[in-house]
C-alpha cells in the first residue's frame, strides 16, 4: 500500500519534519490559552485555504462539459 503506516516512523526518518514538529511543540507549550486558540484558528484557516486551492486546481484541469479536444487532423 502507498500510505504511511505510522506517523512516528515518518518523523524519525525525516529531520526536517522532526524539527518542524519540535518547534511547533515548543511554541504551543509556551503559549497561553488565548494564544493557543489563535494558533488553532490560524491552522484551520490554512487548511481551508489548502482545500480551496486544491479544488481550484481540480476544476481548472477539467474540460468544460460537452466539449471535446480536437486533434491536428480536425477529427
């Protein structure tokens, strides 16, 4: 299968991801409750933006209904 079986394995094999997660943990642990809520709102906004961008890419790659691409012969 192409999926990752365990997220911890991904972190131990990738120092860049490990550093990102460690920094995030430090930031979250140092934040007060209100700041953690703002962090959560920021994460949610970014997830929504990613979903919108992926949707735009998906619909941008589709042909409009009822239209066909003609080859060089005109057929």
